[in-house]
C-alpha cells in the first residue's frame, strides 16, 4: 500500500508543480486584477495540495504523533502568514508571497524526510524570520534616511564579515560560521544585504572617479575578508553583485570589464593558494578518477540525479544518505532523485519567476537608490541559485552555497526572507507612487 501511495504522489506532485510553475509566468500577461487574483488563489490551493501529498508519504513512512503535529503546525503557519501578508499589505506582490512560501514548504518536506530535528529548527527559524519580515516593507517606505547611511553600512558590513575571526568556527575548510545557542549562523548572509545597501547608497547619486575608487576599495575589503575566511562562494557572490551594480550606476562597461579581468586573475591565484579549492576543481574536472577522495561528493550527486530520472524514485525510495552535506549544499540532488528531474526543473523556474519579478520592480523604480538596491539584491539572489545548482550538476566547481529557502541553514533562511521583504517594500513604494501620480492626473483632468 505504501509503495502505491508513494508512486501516485510523485506523479501528482509533478503534475501539480508543473501547473503551479506555468501560472508563475502566465500571470505576467494577465492585466485583469480579478483574473490575477484567481491565479494566485489557484496557486495557494496547489501549493497546499503538494504540501499535503508529500506529508502523507512522510507520515506513512514515519507514523508518529510528532510528524502529524509538525504537519499541522506547518499548515497553520502558512495559513496565518498568507493571511497576514495579504491583509497588512494589500498591494503586495502575491506572486512573490506565494513563491516564497511554496519554496519554504518544499524545504520543510525535504528536511523532514532527511532529518526531523533539522526540519523543526528550520521551521522555528522561518517563523521568526517571517514575523520579522513583516516590518521590513514599512521600514523601506517610512525611513527616508536609508540612502544616506553609506559609511555606516560599509563599517557595519565589514565588522559583520570580520566577526568570524573572533567568534567563528571552521566548517568544510571555510572559517565562516558562528554558533549561537547551538544554531550555526553565517555572518556573510547578513552582510550580503548590508553590502548591497552600502553600494547603492554610495553610487546612486555620485559616480565620480573618486567615489568609484572609494566604493571599489571598500568592496574589495569585503571580498578579501571572505577570501581570507576561505568562504569563496560568498566572495564570488559579493564580487559579481558589485560589478553589476557598478555597471548599472555608471553605464560604463570599462569598469565591469576591468573588474572581470581582475576577478579572473584572483580566481587563478585562489586556486593555487587554497587546498580545498584545488580539491573542488579536481572533483569538477573528473570526479570519477577521484571517486574515493575529492570526487565522491559530486559523483554521488550525479548518481542521485541520474537515478531519479524525470519523475523520481519517490519520497523515501532514494538513497540520499550517500550524498555528503545533503541537507544544505546538495539538497537539489536529493530533490531530483526522489521527486524527479521535472520537479527539480520546475523549482528552478519558480526561482526564475521570482528573479523576473525582482528585475521588473527594479526597472519600474525611478529613484536611483531604490533601483540599485533592487538590482543588487536580485543579482545576489540569482547568482546564489546558479552557484548552488551549478555545483550540484557539475556545471561549475562546487562553492558550498545553499539553495535559498530550501536548504537547511538559519542564516540563509533569514537573509532570503529579508531580501523578499525588501523587494516587497520597494514594490509597495512603487505602487504608492503610481497611486499618487494617478490622483494628480485625475485632479488635472477635473480642472481642465
């Protein structure tokens, strides 16, 4: 009976996520607010159905009261969170709200399947993060001095990334973790947001040579600290984010080209200096010849993805325990093995729909500070997804970054939810500006 239910659920899950993903993109072409509302409500129904189906399989495999209570707690959390967001911010982007909670749902299900204790921790952190995120859009809208705190952002960000030298722990060759009450925290995740605020506030109004040099020197400081911590994944994200923001601010490809050249040279030097980077490059080039050593992790990831095929083995039918760091860095391979390649591709498309929405919001903003802020957060978010999935499928060397909202990691969950909340704040700001502009137009028509 269990095997039949598992197989039925995996096909239903693929069908439902395909419909959900399609609606993520078709909604962009729908102008009617009533039709958009129907699409979003339909997405809510689909995401709750997928969550229910996956939890049915989980509970059948682990028939305990705790599993049932945990599912009920998740269901109540999503209902309350969707209600709060929809009512506190009536003009918020429902697509971003739905996608954020949908990705959290998938993360909870996969972590429950892998490690129930980690899933409970993730759930508690997500609840706190969502509650904190409710005030972020208000702060973006009401606090007008955010664009004038460039030096403060720079100093604070450097202190945050540098804190690991005093309080940090080394994990998988990188000294980039701080343990707080037994929960690991990566300062670079929080610093990533502060860094984007810093660059936006420095370049939104002044792109003189002197200002660019000062900002670039500070950005280089961030990257060098991360390199010294051997947190090269975060260093690459900071570096690429800065180059894109610099180009958007100056519209000069010369600076970007120069930065790319220096970055390429730095990458070559880093590959010679750090032994764990050399191991990852060796594993990327040919994991099979180093299967018993450096290539084991990548090889197991590729085995899992190929074994899953298009429709997956079904929850609890794969062997994710063979994949090292399966709860965080390599959770995408677990999803592909047990839920299938189609399901995994649809998840990536959901991420893409969020990125498209981020960019659309940035293009509509007229204030340069807010525009740069939206671009920076969009690029850091998208590039993190690229680094994570690219490393898992052997497209690029593995960099040790997490899959946003799905992988285990309290700091990753918190920072990503804050990013979504900041973007929501910018979206609401644009909506309010459009409303005021429409009122003025109506007043002018009346007077005419």
